[in-house]
């Protein structure tokens, strides 16, 4: 009886069940973190090399702008080391049957002096390079070719020597190509101090032991080889590096400045020092034709007495136990340049147009110029700025992504902001949608931190507030998922410069509370 009752209950339950065809929805609240950040001087100006001097009074920024380096197509003429040799087969060996494994007792020697324009090289030390070979042959049989470059020696002092196998051409003209990798080879291009730009090669050939029969030469047989040095990875070069003029423009992007704009920035006595370091063993002259600072479609030229003038730089000295750069300096201040105007401009890019003249006095080093890849010709830029500023409407723009949960339809949202201001600056905030519509903020500005009579930091100013977003704004945010935040910094007055240390921050935390409908299909 009990079993029958259970059976009927199960049947009733199954009959009562049917598939749900409508989605389930309910109202709920979500809190979404949007952004949390702390901004100091380094972050505002996008400078991670910013440091404080020992006395705490200056922010020092150093960066290296390399304007000149060894380039085979610029610094040296093209190093086109190419050797072609047709291995003329002596007529007296025609008709002689040579057995497998026999080597012809003739060396084919090529002694080539390469034309490198004004450059006369004694030695090149390669980290690595490749010997590319191309062999033309119609000989009926397998050959081997022994390639020797006696003035190319490795770290053990052994001359380059390699054996190449030439497949059977079976009487038809064929081309066989390949590459040989050389690591850590030094090429003596002086032929024991008797020449420059000189490479000697020696070639012998014979018959592979893999041949199944004797080989007989005829007057129709042909054998030639072309050798090229390619993919030259140079470690150092010595000799006379030539007298040439190099005209170029170095372009530097300051991408972090894209987010900044300002009406005016005043800094107390900033100093910019350009340090020209010559790590090449040759004298040089440099002329900086112009330095152009660019932002959007506007540009400002750096003004200074040295612009357009010839600057002499002595050669580097390699003493073995020490390496000494040739040096020259150019100092820019408010007294001799328009440096403060450029700082206020907040440039997004720099174009440095220059000319370098190498060995302006010719070969007075008697072929003792040198270049080493560990040392280059570069410019170091050092900026020394006292940590006192007066800022007029310095604007920092940031794009904030909003990640919404799936399956929600926000009806209303509240942006909650927490601000901690340690700057002696008034900080005003602006929020916009991607379409340019503003989001009303109240209060819009946060007062500066509490400072003493000299402007030194005492206590931060904290603020918390909410921004109510209507349903249409929430619908737009749900689709675009992005807010534009602007932070505008202003000094309390326009006459005094206020100290700001790099350990002072403007911090904010932004979250979004949602009243939403949640749908599940």
C-alpha cells in the first residue's frame, strides 16, 4: 500500500513540472571599483628617473638621448666584402682520370683590396658574421672545396678554414649556395701592416671519396665561386675612419605629455645640461642646427647662443685599464635660453637637427682611430629643477575603464569619490563621457593641503563626495564603459612658488554603486 502511494506521488510531481519559458529578474545593488591611484611629481610628468638631490631641494632628471651610433650605412661606407674567383682548370690535366679522394695540388689565391672611400681599415673584430658562398659548376662528379682566409683568425689564433661539398652537376651548369657562420673572428685587413682594407683568400679543390668512378676533366668543364661577408656584427674597428659629414634628425617622443596641458608653469631657475660624450676614437665636430619642441600642431624652437655653432669634441682614449670619453657640455638656463617657456609648453616630442663632421683635421692619428660597440657617441640630458612651482591650470587627463557585471540593466548609479590632497595646490576635478557630456561634480574643487608660511607641507586635505547618475547616463556608460577624468592643479596664488616634494601625493579612489535589474534567461 505504501509503495503504491509513493508511486502516485512521483507521477503527480512529474505531471506538474513544465519548462520555464520566461526569464527570472530581480532588483539588486552592486559596487564596482573604477580606479584607485596616487599621483606625485614623477607620475604627473611621466618621469621614472626623477630623483631628489642630497639636500632635498632639487628634482634631478637624467636621461640618455643617443644621436649617433655605428651604422654600416652611415658611419662607414657599405662594407661590401665580395670576392669572385673563376677556378681556371689547367689544360695539362685534361684527360687525366682522377680517382676518388684525390686533391688537385693547385691553390687559387685572391688578394683583394676593397674600396671603402675615405676609410682605411686595419682590423675588424666581429662578434659574428656569415660567409655566403655561391658555386657554379657543371662538373660530372662530386667535388670538395677547401676555403681558407689566412687573415681571419678566431680567439685561439687559428685561421678560418672550411671544406665545402659540391654536388654532382652531371655535366649541366648548376649553382650551389650556402652560408658559413663565423663567431669571434678578427680580420687583419693590413696584410701584416702593408695594406688597408685587404682580404686574402685561398681555395683548393679535390674529388670526393664518395665518387664511384674516376673523374676526367675536359675543356667544357667550369668551376667558379663567389664569396660575400654578410650579417656583419661588429665588435670593434681600427684604422682611419675617414672624414665625412653626417646630417640627421633625432626624433624623441614624450608620450606621457599627451595627457598634460597648462596655461603656464613657473619653476625657479631650472637648468638643462646637454652632455656630449664621444666614445669613438676619432675627433669630431657637432653643429646643433635646431632643437624643436612640438605639441599638437604647435612648435617652439630652443634659443641659445650655441645653436648653429661648431662644437669641437676630442676623441675617446682607450687606455686598456680605463676608457676616457671625449666630452663637451652645453648649459641652458633662464638667463641664456627660453627654457621656462619650453617647460610650460609641455612638449610631446623633440626634434634635434644636427650635423657631425668626423676627423675634421684628417688622418692626424696615423690610422689609430677606433670604434667599439660598447661605447658610442651620445648626448645625455640632465634637468635640474628646484622643487618649487607655480602652476596655472595644469591639466592631467586619464581614461578610466568600467567593467560591468553581465546580465544587468542599471537604473541609477552613484559615483563615490575619496580624495586625499597632500599638494600645496588646489585640485579641481572634471568628469566627462566619451561624447563630451559633462558629469556634474559637487564640490568640484578640493582645497590645497595645509602648509606653513614657507609653503612646506603640514597636513593633507581630505574629501569624500557622491555623484548621482540618472538612467540615461547609466545606459550610455553601460554601452561605452569608459569615463574621462581630468585633474586640474592650480597654485593658491600667482605670485609665490610653492615647494612640492616627490613624496607628496594627490590620491583618489573612485567606485560606482549601481541600483540595477538583474536578468537571467
